[in-house]
């Protein structure tokens, strides 16, 4: 029974602690700052380098129109017949909900709440466009937080994932992100916070690196860098 | 490693402190974790034994009418033999990690913690797929991967239950952390309407911020990457308004002897393990004998310690002796477990008789083999005779593929290994020709 197993385990742990007779106060910890990476480099450059090292393509654009042009160009380059756009990428400021032109009639679709699984556009899409909540400069990592605006599948089941990220959302490292997310109580409010670094990969067969397994095989990150 | 990450040693020490802290107040942290999971809409089930873990998951599946499950990497699920009990409950459980998928198809056990199908060549995999899927043989790794992706994609969305492990459990927020490169864990925890996460109680870390240290160490120690492709931080089932994600989240906390290990101050640091596999990669013994030889779920140096202590283990108690004590493992361990030290403690226990020794007939056989070897090595003439005999025997065995029955009692060793091919001539013969003649 669940109840008694719980008691058994807790009792076992408490017994163990008492038996080993060690002092169990807080041990002094090496301060987090002492183990952080150096931050002398520009965050944008660091992010771009880290993301490229992980196998993502990074595009820096200086305004929103250029971002939209880039998204559409990628859809053509990746030969996507249909593109699924997450709600946050479709709404302001990105407004990438429908970028089709008469000459390239690519279908842009947003997943409606009430559609059945077999008609869900995310499964047929050749490309998925989403926003990202944050970017981590030291490893070139995207942070996606599950919500009605930023669902899980648009960055997961598609063969090509395009992520839109403003440079103002860049953070130096994971430590900074985690402190911020817990301060904002994000873990209580969202079921999944996902860190994405590069495309999906495996080396399970003979330790030979293969890109593109269950997740996307290509990751394009479009950085909106309007600092100028 | 250290050149890329100059603060590596400081990180290791910090990680060791974090895990030691976690263990020092494990009960409090577990209770805090449980409270947060429940507040987020999930369920926590405590399982003292593998039987209880299996029973709970199988019952859950049965109660919800699940006929198919998809699984991402979980050593704990191997430890409790989950798949067998699911099959018995009428639930087909498909492994989705590529390496685990391959060995599931082949009916084998994992040989390495990070690359479970390491013992299979691409040709082996090609033959396996060709046979099982009735497709033309290929040994092209990309094609094989694409085939697996195609087949498994259907499975993810047809399954009623997604089963995962957890790399860390965060007490502060009730968060499950899953680290991966393929994307199969994200799918297992997003597509089916129910997610079951299995984890040993020692996976607890006190605070979210602790992950900053541990995740940096884990990726680099396991695969040399600065960060794995995906890290999922999951807290509860999907929220109202969220479309993707499970309706139900169940976390199963497994003890299976861990609290007993905790009670033992000489070996409790083994519970700090973050399952990176670095110790396996550098261990000269593991590299020679391979993962299957350890006889349990956990192989390599850390396996030599924990295997005997998990209640359900069938591993030999003499595993601590399978070490040269070179210390390579201690050098690379990201949480600074002093593995050789622990192994020495365990050895002294075996010698003191506090741990059951090997069965008598094994010891007798070993002594007999050692005596035979000593006899063969005792004179140059006998040595030459013995080596000639071995070369002839090897040639015969390889040609006739009779290796298994020829070697009888050693069949367990040769069952999964090819015999080495003997050189055309012995060193002495080479020496006679090459050195006598010239210089």
C-alpha cells in the first residue's frame, strides 16, 4: 500500500541519518558567483557562437520586417509546404501568423483550440515558428515556457524549428535564468520549461553522430537585434 | 574539459556539496518535493520495493485502460523490471531512446548507461531492422535513424501512457528534470495523456538554482557537450489553457535499498551519483569486460558499488574486486565520489565475511584455472606448447563457429564477444626470424 511504503521509506531515511551520527546542519557552500562563467564578452556574440557550436543556424535581423522576410525565406529554403506558427509568434510584436505571398503560396496555420488531433496542423507542417522566453548566452540555449501562447509541439514534432528571440531577452547563463524563473514562480504556473540547444541528435549507433532524431533536425534562431 | 571550463574544479566541489546537502536532509526534501508536485496537480507514489513500483504503474495503466505505453530512458525502470510487468498487464511498452529501442528489438540488456546499444555495430542494427521490419538491409546510420524515427513517431501519439526517468528532482518546486539529445523524452512527456516518472529517492536536489551547477557538469561528463539538446523542467501536468501535455502526472519514488545505503557512512557518498557514465568511460576494467559483465543494471565503477546494495540485485558480491584501483573514476566524477575508497571498504567487508562471498564451486573452479595457468607459465617449453595450442584452438573455433560449446563454462563470456583472431605466428617465432637474422 502506498501509505505504508511512504512511512517505511521516510523511517528508513531518518534511521539512516541518526545511525550515521553526522552533523546535519547547513554545510558552507562555495558561493555561486565563484563558479559562474566569465562575462566579459558581449552577450549577443556569445549566444551566436554557442548556438552555432551546437548546430543551430543564427540570423541577426535589425527590425521586425526583416525578421518576417527571414522567416518566409527559410520556409522556402526548407521547402515547407505548410508552416505552423505558435500564438506568440503570430501575435505582436512578431506577427508571423501569415507571411504567404502570391508567388510562394505557403500555408501558414495556427493551431486552433478545438481541432482534433488528426487535423492538427502541427503534424503536417514542414516548419514550426515559435517565440522564445529567454536565451542563454553561454551555451546558445533557447528557453521555451509552456503556455497557451507557447505550446510544446510546435518546437518538437516539426522537422525544422524557427525560433524568434529579441536580444533584450538574453541572459548570461543558466544560473541567472533559474533564479529569475523561481522568483517569478514560473515553475508553479507552467507545466514545462524547456531548454533547447541545437537540433536533436543521437550517437547511439556506434557513437556516430546523427542530427535529427525525434525532435527537429534543423534549428534556426532569428535574433532581433535592434540595439542600434 | 578544464581548459574550456576553468572553474571546473570549483563546480565539482559545489556539486558535491549540493548532493551531500540533499542526502543530509533527504526526508525533508522528499516531503517538500511531494507537496509541490501535489500543489501543481500531480501525484507522488512511494515504492519501497521494485514490486510496489511495478504494481502501481501496471495498476494505473489498467485502471485507465492503457494498452500502449512509450518509454524514455529510465535506469530505475530497468532496475524494477517494469516492462515485463506491463506486458503481463496487457500493456505494450515501447522504448523510444534509439539505443534502448534497438536493444528492446534485439531482446538484450543495456551495456552502457549513456549509449545502451554500444555493443552493437551498425551492421548488427541494420540486420536487426531488416529482419524485424522487413525492409532492405542498410548499415547507413542516418537511414537507420530515420527508420526508427518514422516508426516511433506513430507510437508516441498512439500511447496512453508516457514513462520517463528523471535526472533530478527539485525539492523547492516539485520539478522533474529530464536531460536528453533525441527529443524522445519530450515526446513521451507531452504526447500521451498520462506521464509516469520513475526516480530513485537519491535524485533529489534541494533548490532550482542547484541545477545550474549540476546540469553544466552532467552534459560535459556524460557526452562532452556544453549542454544537451533538450532539458525539460516539468512541474505537474498541463495547466488549464495549455493544449499540449499530459492530463495526469505521477511520480514514483523508489527506495529499493537506497535508504540502507544512506545509513552506511562509508559508502553513502555513492548516492551522490548523477548517472553521467564518466567513470565507465575511463575505467580500464569496464573497457575490457564491457557493461554486461557486471550482471546488473548499473555497470562500471559506480555499478561495482551500488549493484550489490540494491535489494533486487543479482550481481556478484565480489564486484568490488573488479578494479585496479587506478583512481581514474574518482578523477572524473563530477560529484567527487571517492570510488576507490568505497571499493576498498567493500572489499574489506567481503574479506571479513560480513558480505556473502562467491559460491564454493565458483571459487574452486577459479583456483583450478589459476593452477593450470601457473603450470603452463612455469617453464618456457610448456609456455610455447600452451601458446601453440591456443593459436590452433582459436583458429579452429573461429572457422567453425563452435566457440560457444567449445568453451563451455566460459560461454557466458563468449556469448557476446567475438573470439580474437590469433596472429599468424607467435612473438618468439617472429623474433627468431627477424632479430636473429639481422642485428
